[in-house]
C-alpha cells in the first residue's frame, strides 16, 4: 500500500509497505541539482553532497561508516541534474537508526575546513577520472552541445575552475537556500508502517524550515551540430542523438517503446545490425535522457576509427527506417513484453520501489499504478511509433559528438541527416 503525508514544513513523505520483505530503503530527495546552479556555481550541488558525509557535530565520518556497517546496511547519495538523493537500505527494524543517520548528516554536518579542502581534491580527481574515461565523458559533451548555454547541459561534477572556487561559506549558504521543506521528498519502501515512519520523520526533520521552492527556469532549446574532439585513443566514442520527450509527456510510453526497438536491448535493431551482423562495435545502445521539461534520445557506440563512417551511416539508416516504415506487430509486442517484464522484475527491489515513489512525486505529482503503466504500454500502436519517430527525428536536432583519433576523418561524403521523406 502506498500512502502520502505532508509535514508542517512542507516535506512530502511517501511510503510503500511491503510486509513480505526483510529490507527497507529510504531516500531523502532534494529537488535541486546541477540544473539549478548558475555558471559560477557549477558542481556545487555535488560538492555539498560529498561534504555531508564528512562528519557531524555528533559523529565523525568514520563513526557514520561504522554505524551503518554495524547493521549490515548501505548509506550513500548521488547528485543528478534535477535532484540530489541521500538514501539508506537497512533491515526493517533498523529503520529508526537509518532515519537518525540521514537527519544527522543533512542537518548537523560540521563542514570542517580541513575536510572541505580534502574533499575538493577528491572531486577534482573525480573530474579527471571522467576525462580519462571517454565512454563516460562523451555523454556530458553531448549534453553540453545539445543544450548549449543552458544549465541542463553543464556537467553535474562542475569544472576544475568552479570546484576550486567553492568556499565553506558559499556551500553553507547554498544549502540553507536549497535544502528546505518545499524542496524535499522523502520516499521509503519495504518492511515498514506508514504512521510510525511519519512520526519519526516529523521529529527528526523538525529543524528544516519550509523555505521557498525553486523553479527550473525556461526549458533548453536543442542545438543540432557535429562536434569532434581529438584524443589519442584506440576507439572513437560516438554519441548521436536528437530531441526527446520530457518525463511527464503524454507520449512517454511510446518513446520508451521506440527506444527499446532501436537500441534498448540485445535483440534491438542497432545491436543486431552493428554488433551481431557486422561486428563493428562491442558496445552499441540507445537511451532516453529525460527531464522535467526537456529530453533527448541518443545512441552510443565505441568503434574503430576506420569504421566510424559506416557506423554513423548504419545508425542514421535505422533511425530513418523507423520514420518511414511501420515496425511489425510482432516487433511491437516483443518490445511491450520486454518493458512489462523489466518493470515487474524491478519491483522486487525496495531500492527501485523507493526510486519510483520519489520520481513519480517529483515529475508527475502522483503515484502511477503499475496496472495503469502496463495498460498505457500495451495500447501503443505501430502507427503511433512511426509518427513519434517522424516528430523527433528532424534534421535540425541531429547532434553528433565524437572523441578519438579523428584527424584523418572526412565526413563530407556522408549524408548526415535523417532524410525522412
């Protein structure tokens, strides 16, 4: 059973009781991410997330680690473009301790100046690590150029220049303004009872002020172009994409099916054509990058420099075919069953259920019943998928990002367009 309560300070609490499970996962979601930073603040949300694990007035960083380990639990966090999440997974009878730990790090962190400088160095190393991993960096570069001059396109980690400039006072001021009740959703799923959880959270988070909710500003405008970055690598890393749909778009179920058919699995068109039939890539897949008011559909591949032109042509050919020809009823049914199976299997994890509760609240402001999702997926037609492909695959949105040994690459002979008639 899923239930919701709103605390006096505006914090929304959503729980799902699953008595058959041993574990419970609880997450404190703050509707603040890299999207809500100005250019000089790039990466400050991620920096703050790191600092909240470096000790409180009552517990050192080691104390925090030992306490969660002593109950066999997990305590972690992540920062994304539109939210930050702090979560714990524990056995059901350890939930009060998990709540106490989460409240302590969020409300009582010490922000010791020495720890701040150490964590600054850690994050700079994290940025350099991504720069040394082109299969990760390519996706940040794609966003940067696709959503040019918009905060949604900036990297979550920030840059070495912005991270070097964060002062203790700036981070504390940022947290005071953003980590307020109207920006917080607490979701919990597993072996729990709604009433006691709400009571515990009311007491633990009573010190959070309601504050003012933040807005995401205007949506970004997609900017199609071809970008290349020279780097001495064995492979060329490619990201080719176009505009997608926002998280709450009424056609989002069609978009998920379109992505599944295109490159979402080992039976997808791209995987079969480029890897299985031709052996041109080890890694080839497509994915949806969706946010509150914008989205992208992108294809990634890692290929040999001499095969790059052929792979680009093959990818564009598959995209063009989706816009010009209906997929078969059998292919649609297979994609529908795949999405249905993936969804139902994911529900066996309290982690996934907790994530689902929070994202439904953040993006849709309501819980979407599983039966409703399955019904929406099952009613999509082949004509709707072709129409959506024709809507998204427009030449002005086509963006191609490449990293590798590109010095001799000549793309002038390629038709870099979707070319849908």
